[in-house]
C-alpha cells in the first residue's frame, strides 16, 4: 500500500525528440504543417483518411490561418467522396466555395440545413439553468492544490497506473474556490465526432480565442475531472478500462514517418485509436464533462508557469501542459500533469478543449 501526495506530476512518456539544429527544426515543423493539408490524391499520404483535423462553428476562421495564412486547404472534389463515409469537419476533406467550410451555427436546426448534416449528430442539449454558453458546463467548487491518494493496488507495466484507490482522498492544501465554464467534449466539442489531433499548444489557444474562449488552466481541468469529492478517476476510485478510452495497446511509432510530409498522415492514421466524443457514455466526470481521461491528451495552461518564481534560480516549466493522457496504457487520472513539452510540440495523440470565465 502506497500513500502519495499528488500535485502536478512530471510524466516521462517517450515522445519523439527533434534535433536542436535549427535547420532540422525548420524542416520538421514545416513538413508537419504541410502534411495537415495534403489532398487524397492517388498515391498520396492520406489514404482517404478524413478525420485528422475537425471543424466546429468557428474553425473556418482559425485552423486554415494557423496552417498557412491566406492559403486555403487543398481539397478533393465532392463527387469523389461519399458524405456518409467521411467526417466533413476535416481540413480539406471536401471542396467548399472559397476552399473553406461554411461557418456553422450552434443550433441543431441550422446544422440540419447543411448538405452533410446527416453525417454529424446534433449537439446534446445543455442542462436547464446552465449559465454557460451552449455546449459548455458550469464548474463551481473548491480545488485542492495538494491532494493525498492511497493506492491499494498497482498495475504492472512501465508506466505508473493504479487499479484501485482508497476512498476518500485527503486534501492537505489550502482550498481554492473556482467557478468557470468548460466544453462538454474535446474540441471541436461535438458529440459523435472524433476530437482533433496533431495540434500544438499555440494552435489550441488560438482556436479557443476565436470562439471567445480560452484554454483551461491545469487546476480548472483537474477540478472539472475530479468533482467535489476529488476522485482520482472521473468515474470513481477504481480504474475501469471499459469506462473511458484507455489501456489500449501502444503501437511502435515510426519517427521518420512523422517527420516526412508525405508519410505523416498515414502514420498518424495507423496509430490512431480515438473514440468519437460521447461514445464512452460512462466516461463522465461528476460535473458531467465527458472524455476527460484517455482518448486524447489535452493541452492546458500550466499553473506552475503562472506562479511566482521559486527563488532558487531554476527555470519555470513551460506554459504548455497536458492533462488526461491518451488511449494508451498511461496514468489516465485526473490529477496527473505532463509538463515536458513546449508550446510548439505536436503529436498524434494531442488535442484540447476550451474553457471560459463563468457569467
């Protein structure tokens, strides 16, 4: 039996590391950005995958500019695509006037008026009395910065995973009152749609700001996941691989393919194990926020970066942090935080969701 005080935690998961040579960085980052707008041409890298980047009601104003300002995504002709077999919110998946999808209304009626509405379900209705914008959930409660969890049974493997925690959690920090709004689902916050991936922290921040929102802080995200009882998993104290999209086998990554603009999309598609938002109905936090652990790792703003300097001369952590883990066999609990990656890092399992100040 182990007792652990869990605040923000450093995760040493194995990620692709790029050379510090600036010429290599320019080549790699330029190639990754270019790969996101590859067309499904014969022999191309996409192999018909139309779900790597997704749209919401304001993505037409955001993601194309992030990829290449002033240049529309390359697209295939609609006659060559079966609308029922693709996700229309993929960048470049369909040809729209001007090269961009039309702005989407948040209402189900407006969504139903589009040509491809049958392939995308209407958003779930918000709870009566919710003061947050449509598609967001009000979170109000006390966040504990230093929390004690007792793990009763550890799982075997290279990564720290606890099968069962003792209830209740023990807070040994000073409670911090918080009140904010958070997206119900991972971006683009649409039920039944795959969450966006291969997004950097800067791109995630810009997408949220375009919608009049912002990235969540790590502590906000944690509170939304733990609830008032401060549970280690959004569904309780016992790890459940059938509740959330977690503990799937982790395929070996081909680093060279991820650096090659003609191979990166195929490699991401090979590694992809995302579930559509809302498909894991039991993966819901006490506040009703879905898919917080597993599925895709989510960008947040590091509270440690925003805190005053420690005075020991050490460098502050990056402002970019990750919460929740992805679909593989990793920690996948509410409290854990990864702080190892800078704001320009992107990977096949990285997404985000947005927060906003409560009215």
